[in-house]
C-alpha cells in the first residue's frame, strides 16, 4: 500500500493588521486569584501568552484563509513554513518540563495556547492539540520511560526546526463512541490486535479518522493483546514510529472543515513493535483501561473546550470586523443598536465558554492527569545542567528505572474515584457546552453578516465548517452527556453506570 | 395544474435526478464548468421546467414549480435554486410582454426587496440612468447571458427592471471571478461591478408601478419555492440519518434502538414533516395578486432559521462519517445555512415584516 505524498508550501505573506486583542488578565481574570500566590508563575504565563499572540498575529492569522483554500484543492498540502515557525516559538515542547529540555510551560499556558491559536484557526490548534492527546495517553500509562522517549523526540526535533507530530490511533470502523469510554469498551468492535513475539509485539489492524495520521512521527496505538480475552484490561498501548515496516497511511479523508489537520486511515500489517516501544501500563492494563482513559478524556475534553472557546471568540471577531466595514439597509452596521447587542452576545458567549473550560482545566490541574505535571519543580540552573548531554544520560537512566515507575504510579494512585469522576464530568461539560456555544456563535455570526457570511473571503463560512467537528470527536456530544450522567448523577438513576 | 399533472411532473424530475445522481453529486463538490451548466440549461429546457410559471402566474403554477424545486433539492439544492430563479426571470419577461433570451439569467435571489435600493448607487444624469458600485453574490453570473436587476425608484424616477447583457465587453461593467462559498456550490455566485455604467433605453425591461408591484409580488411568491427547497434538503438529511442509524452498531446495539437516537430522529422527522406541509399549504393558499400574508412570511423565515440546526443534527446522528465529504450529510448542512439567505437577509426581512405591521 502506498503512503500519501506531502506537498511543499510556498513562502508566507506579510502580516496584516488585526482587531486589538484582550490582555492576559482581561481574558483570564479568574486566574489572578491563583496567581497572587505565585507571581513568578503569573509573569511566566503572561510572557508565554504574549509570544503566542505574536505567533498568531504575524505568522498564522494572515495565512489562514489561503491555507484553507489550498487544502480545498489538495488535501495533502501541509503549511511547512508555518509549522517551522511553531518550532521557533517552542509550541511543540511547551508542556515538557525544562529538565527534559522542554519549554516548561504550565498546563494552563498550553491550553491558553490552544485557545488562542483556535481563535485564528482551530484546524492548526487541532494539529498541535492532537499531539497533546497522544501525549496524554502516554502520560496516563505512567510509564516514565515512554514519556521521556516521546519528550526527547519532540524536544530534539524542535531544536532542529523539525515539527514533530503524534497521532492517537483508537477509532476503528466498528469502534467509534464505544472506544471513547472505558465502560463501553466491551461493546467496541476493536479489531486491532498485538501478538506477542520474541523481543516485542506484532500489530495488525485498521484505524480510521486518525488526526495527524499522515504527519505523525509516532503513532500512539491502542490494541488488544491477541492472547487476552478482549477485556479492557487486555488493552495495550504502543508507540509506532513512522516508516515502520507494514505501517501505511493509504488515504486522507476529505473533511468538511479543519482541513489543515489531516484525518487519515492508518493500517498496521504485521508491524513489529519492539518492547521498548510498548508502554508499560502495568497491572495487566487495568489501571490504564479504567482510570487512565477516564483521566485522558477529562484532560482532552477540556482541551476541546479550549478549541471551542477559540472558535467562539473568532466568530465574534469575524463578525465585528465585518460590521465595522459594512452597511445594513443604508446605515453603517456598527451604529445600529441591535447589531451592537448581537456582537455583545457573541462576545458574551466567548466569555462563558472560557470560564467553562478554565474551570474544567483547573479541576484537571488540581485532581486530574495534569496534576503530576504541574508538580514538576522549576529547578532553574539545575534544569540547564540536567539537559547537558552527560548528565542527561544519568537522568534518562534514572527515569528508566523501576523506582521512577513506582513513583509515577504512586502519584496516579492518589486520585480517588470521586475526584476522577468530578474531573471527567467537568471535561464533559467543557466539551459539550463550549462546542455548543461555538456552534451558536458561528451560526449567528453568519446570520448577522447575511450573504457576506457565506463567502470564504470573510472568514465566517470556514468557522461554521470547522466548528461542527468539535461536537463529534472525543466522543459525540451526546455520548459525552451520557458519560456525564454516569459521573454526576449516579445516585439519581439506577443503572446510571452504563451508556446503553 | 391538476393533481395528476403535478404528480407526473414531480415524478419525472425525481427520476431524472435519480438517473443523474452521480453527475449532481460531482457538481456539488467541485464547481461545474460553464459548459456543463449550459448543457443542463438545455436539458431542463427540454424537460419544460424552466418556464413553469405561465402567463397568468397562479397558485397552481407556483405549486408545480415548488414541487419541482423540492424534488430537485432532495438531490441538489443548487440546481433547485437555479431552476427557480430561471422561472422567476421567465415570468418577468412574460409580464413585460417579451420573450426571454436563451440561456441562464442571473437574478439577485440573495436580496430582499427592502435591500435592492442599497445594493448599488444609481443616479440620473439628464435622464440617463447611471450605475456605480458592486452588486454582490449574484447566482450564475459567470455563465448567464443576462443579469436582471431591480432598480429602486429615486429622484422622482420610477422603479425599473433592467436586463443587462453579459456576453459582450460592455464598458463600465465587469464580472468578478466566482466567489468561494459555504454551500450551493453547483450554482456559483459572482459580483457585478459597475463603473459609471450608463443603462441604455433598450436595457429597461419593465418600469413604473406595475413593474415594481409585479416584481415584489414575484419575490413574495417565490418564497414558497424556497421553502420547498428547504423542505427537500431537510427530508434528504433526515432520511440519510434514519437509514444510517438503522445499520450502525454502537453501544451494544443498532443505534436506532438507543432511545436517544430515536428521540433525535423523531424530532427531526416532526420538523421535516412540518416544513414539507408548510410550503404545500402556503402554495394552496396563495392568491395570485396578493403577496404572502405575514404569517406565511413568518413561517418561511422560521424554516430558514431552523434548517441549519436540523441538518447539523443530521450530521450528528452519523458521527464522524457525517463530517466527511463522501457522505452528503455535510453538504446539506452547508447548503442549509446558505439557504437561510434565499430571497434576502433574514434580519432585513424580519424588520420589513414588522414595518408593514406597525404601519
Ligand atoms: C475529523 C475527525 C478526526 C478524528 N480524529 C481522531 C483521532 O485522532 N483518533 C481517534 O482515535 N479517533 C479520531 N476520530 C474519531 C472520533 O473520536 C469519532 O468519530 C467519535 O468518537 C464518534 O464515533 P463514530 O464516528 O464512530 O460515531 P458513532 O459512534 O457511530 O456514533 C453515531 C451516532 O450514534 C450515537 N451513539 C453512539 N453510541 C451511543 C450510545 N451508546 N447511546 C446512544 N447513542 C449513541 C452517537 O452520539 C452518534 O450520534 C476523529 C473523527 C473525526 C471526524
């Protein structure tokens, strides 16, 4: 099977002027309370925010519509120059601790980054965010060796200016929503299996709709142990490198929107995965299946909330831009009271969406998967020392040791069931509510703009095509709400623990 | 038109669409060439569906055209829009006592009567009508032989309906490249740019109070057809969702067996039935010399508001598959949103409706 070709990108155009952005604390006033305790963190977050703002203003915003048009004709087009710029801004390594060479940004900063990028192009945010999802899966395995392997690959490549993507391969033709929920895994017709062979496993199966499938340097693959009984505890997690023999990406899907982030079919035909690329999920996978997946979803659904907030904001800004330069029935639009109220409502929804996802994110930081990452100390000079080649070897062998594994798993075990349910329920609410608000804003922005709204050059029609996906992936909104019932209303219903 | 003829017409359009389903699908994905659009003109002309509105525009004829439109929209809403606008043009020629030229005619179907006077600047220089500015988003402009534009009354001058030939290189008149649009992509739109363009006497198809009244009346009656188009899209989206739900297996059963999906489908079906019935009732209640009643306009505007949400559910029931271009569901969502603006900006029309009431 042939893998698809990636085309080159022409040079990017000059930046264009944009509407004034909100300042850091205007956008996130709720964080002021937390940052009082840690002003240094506040300053670091704000500095990062400014850098991302600059990236968006100069390198992303001026090209979004052109890139979308190119992708309409050629679904394999990749905006390489933009992605190289993202390396300069360290957007690939932002979440890794400085001690492994990453930018050492707080998880909250990473989410703000996704939101801000999504407020210009949610497809680009997804391109970066999907790697975050894959990373979350690896994190949830609490296997320090796998985590440091992925971190090193991304950090080293970023330094060389090579954008590095990860993909998460879960969905299969017969396993969509079912594979988005640990309790439903028993229904999922997950056919990808891994057969134990000397020195590793052989993977066989077919994954569909895989974001970044065509770009990923590493695929994070969920598969059943072929010798197991296809129970959730028989799930294994693999890191499969691009170019592995038997791995192919036969096609990119033609999607309605978010075209810049390709979704592909990924096929594994007897792909050998050496032992060092198998995440040690421990306890025969049961921790990963029941606790890990729920935690991943708590984190990543809050992430979709951040994307959606970006789109909600973008819809507001796009409408505002249009209103400023157009008339309605012979009068400047911006001078009409009802138009201002429409705009105010667009801005209001963006604010509600932001508050919703930030609360889910804070829950994830306090009690969820992001908690261990936020505990990594900022060691200043020691960080520099730890990234020096000689010391890095010692550091890596320490991370590889079973002591580190035990430590990581102890951190994981501190979470109670109730905390996990709360974090996941907040993730569900963030994803569903923010994506609904985003959809509402996109629909209303276009309605306000009239026939100008459906023309590509004005930006709103792209938003409507893009936003719909936010209600589908990471489990459809309906399935997210069924999960919410299970997590938040268990005492209200009998049998609330199942989606059926 | 009696019920048998109406049924026959509907059936023949449906079977033509079914026979040409793959062509229609391709056209909706990639903007069709002018050659293909011209071929379609020939085909539809010979099927007799481009001039259904006869000399006396009666409710039977509007009903027949709406029936054709809903059948076409089920397969290709763009083509339905093209056919309706061509019929509107043909009827205006009949009113003017002139025969319509061959080929597609472009009409501002994205503008309400209340918006016409704001589209371009027009002024009179010693009796000479001169146009400036840009009339945006005119359907089929790049393939049409003529554009038919309503020019509002001004400076003591009458309303005029002008017919501009687009084939020659007219000084002061230019056509933009086709716009890239959200939906209805098989019916491309473009902008007509005027730079001190002098309208010649022979370009005036109709003028005066009669011209204004009949043009506005036609726009009002065409609403029934646009509603029928929306109903066709809703029906297509609903059926695709229902059929998919009947064979997709998730959560331990066929998804149509999950009560959540049943409820979504039931709501969808209810709205689809209501939309379909509304245009039929509207067509039957039309009075050929009266514009739509306020309630009818209200229903039409509601259908425009509702359809994008219905077709969004249409995607949702399919999950990820619904987002892919291979399944027509995503196209219906895009088309539905663009159909919100058929016959004008919904806010402009709402204000206009209320304006008449408050007077
Ligand atoms: C562009 C795109 C990118 C994607 N990227 C990735 C990726 O990177 N990695 C990955 O693994 N996956 C990815 N996905 C897959 C995505 O997560 C799934 O599409 C999503 O989980 C829904 O599954 P499905 O499409 O199979 O829909 P289905 O599960 O078939 O759902 C169909 C309908 O049934 C409903 N339904 C399902 N189960 C139940 C139930 N128990 N009770 C009631 N109703 C139910 C759903 O709400 C929906 O309305 C992507 C999808 C898309 C479209």
